[in-house]
C-alpha cells in the first residue's frame, strides 16, 4: 500500500504547492517511485503547474476533476470515474514519467460550503471525511506514494485529505507571520486523528524561501528547532530563488535542474525529498 502524505499550511505563499510538485518529481526520477499527486486546493495551482490551464479547462468541462467526487457525495450521484480522471505522466520534465495527477477544480469553492452543511446535518466530527479516500481506493495500490496538496484551511475538503493520510508536512517561510499558525495545525490534526482512532504523523517542517543572510530567518529557525512542540525541522532549507518561483509556471523542461535551478536548488530539493522519504519509511 502507498504511503500517503498531506502538504498543509494555513498561510498562503509559503511554497506548499511547489514543494508538493517537486517531491513528486524527485521521488519519481531520483528515487524510482510511482507517485500520485492529488490537488485539493480550489486555486488549482498544482493542477495548472502540471498540465497547464488549457488542459484543465477541458477536463473541468468534462467533469474529470475531484469536484465530481465531492458533488456525488452531496447529490447522491455516481458520476466520478477515477480511472478517467487521473492524468498520467503529467510532469513537464522530459524524463519524469512516474507522476500522475488527480486534478482540482474551481468548483470546490462552492462545494466546500455544501460539504460543511452536510457535516452539520449529520452531526458528527468525522462525517463526510472519507469521500476522497473512497474515490481513490480503486487505484491506490498502484502507487508507492500519494501526495495531497490541501487548501490553506482546515475545512471539510482538507479533512478529507487528512482522513486518508498517514502523515503530513508543513512548508513554512521562517518568519513570524508564516509560522504563527503551526501550533494550531498540529493541535487540530492531533485532535482529528484521535477522532478517527489513529495517528496522523507529523513528518516535519520544510523551511522554504530561506535567506541565509536574514537575521529574522536564522532566529526563527533556531526558535523552531528549540520548540518542544515541533517534532522535526528538516535539516535542509530551500533557499529563496527566482528559479524556484518560475518553476510554478507550466512549461516544458529538459531536466529537473533546468526546472528548479542548478545553483543549489536541485541539491536542496533532492535532500528534502530524501529526508521526507526516510521519515516516512521510519514512521509510517
């Protein structure tokens, strides 16, 4: 069975989606893993990063996104086809062939409100949280890893990602505003895990957009490492760079180094991926 990892943050702009995409591509090419990336964020950034906006429009118009799975649960229909919805070999890097995608949809914005109403009507903290897991179950065993990119909240769609996850990572910029919500995420996930009757393991904080010459960044990292509530700050930090920012644009690349940068970025992302896989092997 695959190891299922959620990427979560309550703060936008911390590199959550970029980290998820990079992990998938490095897991595939550098470590030979079969990876499914699941885009739960209604901003569809991971989807358009992987397949481009035009392809997404076609899939959305055909109902081949995760919005159909959630709409089925709300309306009592059975229209979602997981095999047809999965987009295979989606990486824009030429040699990366082992990454598949379950695309997101802007329709998740309105569906989240309806899911919240459904949960209230059922009167249970674990109501309507198995929709995603049930939808993916027929194909899950094909993959070594399933990576879930969640929206920057802990609403019902995020809870669906967490409900099927073995563990989670939190990308963060090492500054006050970006790290402010980390204890809330940890507390909420621990409580949710207890309601489910199992642990959802924290695999670590991923430091992103790091500036080695910033006193604030260095002080924040030190404080995070001293915080007893933080189980693991990964020892490799992803430096801020134009190449990493540009990698979010859908374009064709010949190599991972061309996509993410060869001035330390490739090595940083490879080591981050290696550390997360090591944590997953040991803890999940």
